C-alpha cells in the first residue's frame, strides 16, 4: 500500500472512531511504528488530525463549537451504548435521578425505561421524549423548561430556577470535554449554568464521557474533576488519562 493510500485509511479511521493507536495501526498495516508516526505527522501538518501520545485523535473543536444533537449522535455510537448500559447499573428502583443533555445521556434514558418507580428530571428534550414514549405509569418525568440549544438542551434562568428547588439521588452528566486543568466543560455558557445547578441538586455525580472527551476543553467549566463520584468511559481512553482521572475521582469505570 502506498503511503498516501495508508494515510487516507488512517484518516477515515480517526474520523469514524475518534482516535487511533500507533501500535494497532502498525500491526494492521504490517509496517513499523516509525512509519505510522510519519503518516500521522503528515496528516497533523495538514490539520486533518491531532497527534497525541501513542496515537492520534480528531482535531479538537474550538472552545465554543457546539455540534447539533443529530451530528453528535453519529459519533462513537458503540462506546456511548456501552457507557449507558454500565451507568444504568447504578440506578435503583424508586430513585430520583437527573439526566443532563447529551447523546450519551439520551442512550441512558433508553436503558432506564425498564427500571421501575423512577422520577427522572432532565433538561434534555430527546431523553424526555424517550421516557415519555415508554408511557410507564410508575415513572415521573420532569422536563425543566428553558431556552433550547443546538444540542437539544433546555437552559437558562427558567431551567436553573426549576432545578434549584429539587433534591436528587443521582445526576448523570454528559460533557463536551474533560481535563485536569479545566475539569468538566461545555461550549455553551447558559448550559454550563444549568449543569452547575444540576450538580448542586444531586447527592452523587456520575459523568458519562467517551474517550474523545479527554483533553477537549469547552469555554465554560461545569465542575472540577474531583467533584464527580464516578466517571464512566470506554476502553479507548488512554492509560495516562485513566491514571489522571483516578487521581481525582474515586470510581473510574471502563465500559465495553
């Protein structure tokens, strides 16, 4: 395979999965690690991917870039489903839980349909719709109200005022990014306010974040890393990122 052909395949893989490892690519193509690193260097110089330790990821968006819900739904589908399924094990019948907006929390809503006696508070229109369509008489679904964002979140003063009156057992928080420096972040300032209200209302915080969220930083911080009781991620999260998370978070779960 010519270098250009190999680089095209690598770029397609990064765009599809969000990240690749040098060792995996070297084994797949039957070439040396150094050859793959040169390929990644060429693609990075063209601005098509971002080199990281041991591999490469998609180019990090700007701090205010906010893809729509439909666009985000097509990314890391398998990882999000695995994260949601594992997170659902933390929910017990009769709990009052909150789901923030996001594609992974919408996946979690599907998993919660079969848990009896839940009260679910959410500012996510898709999550509320999933639970509403299930039509379980023993479920209470509270949609916060507010101003709709591109990610189908309801945010702003109306949402914050509603959330501040509540006391919740668990919050499942979807995030745009997470890092040691910035903590859990979002590209939407009003959504950050709403998420902070959800964090304050919950006894326990569970962050749902696939591997592409590590070292991605949105413009506004929701909470520091150590504010979370649990982070549920996927096997694509690098070992050094898992180590950093475990220094700050009591329970780091790798799902999948």
